[in-house]
């Protein structure tokens, strides 16, 4: 079964923030490598749909760990995988509405 991946606006904003931070604090290679890894992991979800673990609050929302400090939250509905947000674990955990 072929799955369609839909990227949420919130995810785009959050991933741009992380990219800018990495580019400013480290360099563009680190930022580019992070984004490449991020999207590689996201597009692999179409093959390994339930590789992420369920969240504490919502059974239909799952998460994958991208790096030590970043998690991606997604939902599967029908043949569509919706990428909801990128959450930096350095933030206040109370800001994470999925856990």
C-alpha cells in the first residue's frame, strides 16, 4: 500500500527554526545534514509505518526520535501520513501537547 506524506505547516516552521539555529551556532553543513536526516527518516515512514512509538496522550499519534534533542510527531489516517510537528526536547516538557 502506497502512503502519501503530508507535511503540516507547524512542522515546516519548527524545522526552519532548528535549521537556522544549527546554521548560526555550528555551520551550514551541520544544518544541511540534520535536514537531510530528518526528511530521510520521514519518508522511510511510508515503508515502516508503525516504527514510531505511540504518544502518552493520543493513541493515533506516534513519534520518532530524530536526534538526541528532536522528535517528530505524526498521525496515520487512511493512506496519509501527516507530519504534525518537530519538538525539541530542550524545551519545557509542558509545551509538548502530545506527551
